[in-house]
C-alpha cells in the first residue's frame, strides 16, 4: 500500500489506521504497482484543521473528510492528528464496511489516553470524548476508563525509585504455531540449559548489584519465557536458590513464575515454587478445546490443564492466572464461550484474555498468509462475551495493551479479583518504572524523570540463547551513567 501525504502528517499514524482495515498490510516507499493508495491532505484554517482522504484499493475508491475545531486545552498537533484520523477512518469504513471498535485510537496503551482524560475531566466527560472525538464504541470507551482507573491506583504506590526484575527462560516443550517469542523446543537447544543457567545466574547477580548500587527498591520479580517450568526440578531449584541468595523475596510485593504449559507442571515443581516464596503463577490453557490445542501445536490436553490447575490450587503456591486467546484458528464462539464459562467456574484470581495476533516470525503464516483476516466476527463476539461475563462475576479489568495485526483490531486485557492485580504487568507497561532484565531475548527498560521530563533507555540482550552464551555484555557503566547524568 502506498501513502501520499500532503502536509505535516504522521506517516506511522496513518499506517496504523490503514492496518486496522487491512491487517498485515505493508507500506514500501517505492512500490510501483500497489494494490492500495491512500492520499491524505491537511489544511489549517482560521478556526481549525481540515483533513481529506482518498482511499483506493483493488479498483474501489472511497473518500473521507473531517474538520476539527481548535481547542484551548489541546495542542495544534493533536488537533491535526484528530482530523487526519477521522478522515482516514471515514474513508476506510466506507471502502470496507468495517466498524472498528477502537475508532481512531491507535497505540499500544489505550488506557494511557484514558488516564490523561481522567486527570482533566469527569468520568462521564471523558467517556463522551472517547466516543465522539476518538470514535470508540461505548464498550471500548468504558473499558479504557475502567482500566485507566485501576492502573492509576496501582501506579500510585510506586515511584521512579522502585524497579522490577525480569528473568528470561526462553525454552518451551513445543512452539505454538502463532508464537513469536524467542522460545525453543529442540533437544539440541535443551542441551544448552545447564550452561544457560550458569550464565543467567551471573547475569542476575550483576543486575542485583546494580540495583543496590543505584539505591533502587526492588518491588517485583517475574520469571517468564518461553516456559520457565520447562526446567526440571533440579534446574528450577538451582535457579531459585541462586535468586534467593541475593534477594530477600519476602520483602518484595510480587514474585511471579510463568508455568505456562500445563504439561510442564508437576507437584514437585509447585512445592519448589512455594518453598522459594513465589506468590503468583500462570497456567495457560489458551482454549479448552482439544482439537484447537492440537491444531495450534500445543501438546497438552484440556484434561492436562484441569489436573495442573487442581495441583496448583492444592499446593497453595499463590495467586493463579490463566491465559485465554480469542480468535484462534479452528475455534468458534460457542467453543470460546465454553472456555470462559469453565474458567470462571474454577475461580482463578486472574484471567488474561488475549486476542489472536500473528507476528512475522509465526509458523502459521507459512501455511496461511491470509490468517490475519480470519475469525474477526467470532473473535469480536468472544472478547465482548469475556468482558461481560468476567466483570459480572467480580473480575476487574486492570491492564490492557494492543498489538498490530490482531483480528478485528482487538485488545488484550488482564482481569483480576479485587486486591489480586498482577503488579508487574502494570509496572512493565508504564513509563514510570525501571525494569531490569536477565537472559536471552529480554529488554532492560531504564526510566528517569528529569525536570518533569521522562527519559527512557532500552538495552536489548542477545536474541538467541546461543548468542547470549557467546556474547559478554557489560552494560553496568552505561546504566549507572544514565541514572547519574
């Protein structure tokens, strides 16, 4: 798809809007015979900004236009963005017939916009702005503000002197067809685990030394992957023992370990997690449909999940989260509804509902390049059902993010019983909290506020386990300089 922009227009924003109507679309600069052409113009007038859009795709043409008045409470740049967004949205909707539930609100964190509105307006006024200016449906506008309220309450407890630690275990029993994480499932790579753990423990020690030197307060630890419980009991004990030797786990607010795959959960591993002070785990069925599980490459059954969940409950290891995915290929609304209903019956403290999203490196794209555009109607219905059922059963939406190339441009939402919010999830998404990382494929995000301005610096670990083992990163000096300058 080719973009022709006339005026000071954010190209990335227009691309994001176009991808809501055409998932997986590319925007090469010099494409000779594009399937689609989007022309957007911007004109500043005395009392506002006018934007026009011509949307052409495979021989069909549609037009959209919008005029947005200048507002004393908003910068001219935001007024222009609003006009452009509405013009592109109206043209895209006319061309495709699609109603996009998130309107012209793009970006990873819709709740950030919601929080900003709630700082300046009442709940009702903010709701009206999201619906009328940003073109959200009432349901998505309500979700945005409810998440914003809960996130804000969590973030109030922490400041820039707090931090978290993420530890990466990039190994899985198998790789799901939709997965884009750096996770591995071959014997050759499993053979790297002992050497990987040896270097990982050294990495953890260095990060803890840095945290102490900088005078930061560690409030949460998250061991993710991959599937950390891919480690056997001896390896898991080795890792947690090393961690407990440098961290007083009882002093932090949350200690999470992703158990992920039910087929990696054993009574022995749960006892180890409890012994070392883990307060939150995640056991993820994704769906309670055996046919779909097989289709997406997960080697466990629905019964395996129930057995693992029951073991976890009996172990009293801590809060339990379960991940579900709406829009999986081969699933349908009735099946997903059954999954949600049965999960609610189990009464886990947390439920995270993801919307099916495909990344470039996902194996499923090799078999079905049009997977982006499938299952949209049932996914939308499924996400709406999950929201209605979970909130009616006492779960509160407390964090949310969106991804590119998600079916029907939907969202991922974490729900929790009152007072059981997953703290790391919120802190990691915020721009007010430093997260140190250890392990392959992980990212350290440094946050510092200077004169009211937030400075962010990201440091990426080597992507693959064998690269991580070969490279000797030493970022201590760089990190110290960031905080001291």
